C-alpha cells in the first residue's frame, strides 16, 4: 500500500517513516510539508493512504481534503483532539493524537487495510478475476463474473451475487475503479451493474434477475455504449 505524509513538522515525518519501516506492505511515495505541495503531489501521483496533519500554514489539512473530489484513505495525525468529529465527517479512516505509540499506529493501519478491497487477481491456471473483500466481520473471496450489481448503502456498499449479498464499509467509487469498465457500468449514483447480467432495460429501469435498478438521469448517455449501431 503506497502512502505519503503531509505534515509541516519534519520530526513527524521521521516518526511515521520509522513506524512504517516495520510494516513491509507499506511503501512511501512522497513527503509534503504544506497543503499546496500536497495538492501538486496528489495531482501527479496515486497513493492509497495519506498521513495528514491538520494545523498547517495557509491551508489546513481539512481544507485540503475539501478541495479534493476523491481522496485516498486518510489517517489524521494531530496534536489537537477537538477536530476529531470534523475529521470523521470528512470520511477519514482514523485519528491519531500526537504523540501516538507504535501499537496505536498499527491499529490505525489495520483499520485501513480492513476497509480496502484488494486488487483484482487471477491465479495461474485460473483466469477468473477475483478480489478479497472485508465484510460482515469476514474476508470474502469475490469472483468478478459472479457479481450481479453493486449498490451504495449509506456509509456502506452492498455487493449482490446470485447466492449472497456482501455488505462492506467501502465507497461505491472504489469499486468503479476496481472493476473492468468493459464488463461493468455505472447507471446511477448508487448503482453499478454487470453488463452481461442485464435481463432487460425498460424505460428508466434495468432488470437483473428479480432485481429492478433505476437509471439515473445523468447516466443515461453511458447506456448508449450497450447498443449496437444499425448499419
């Protein structure tokens, strides 16, 4: 999991880097010492996790988050506990109060890892793409070709398969970036459907098995790619 540190204090960078050095699955991509440097870095690089300080000059950490349309997972590292509620309203993963121990740091990392779907993989001799997903206090192996559709559900997302429904604490936009665009289509702000599982389209509705899925007004244009042009 790639990360960057956004903090105006060099010692904070050294502490976080030292902690991350004990966790081999974390890889540093960059260090930013103010919000404007971070904006440029995030426009040019993709990371999975940000360690974010709040109290920085010119633009605070939370003001930085509000400028980003989509942001990676965020662990706040701050000396000010009074901003914790605002942080969770901005969908951060955890809030570490400085100074924090290595044990508390690892707990925050584990929380991020539990929320993040793993990348699609296909094992040798088996070309069916799959990923592992944390949900219902279990880890589910999800075969991509078994997914019927995905529905945003408040702070959660439901993954519908023919034989079960998995509820996970993850944004629907994460699945939009994870699933192959040739096989899955966003048809509503709250729904992504498996194209090959569509039974019929009637008006502003899609039927997949017994499920009826609405088509959002702003997503109608995307449906045109489903229809073959007549000669």
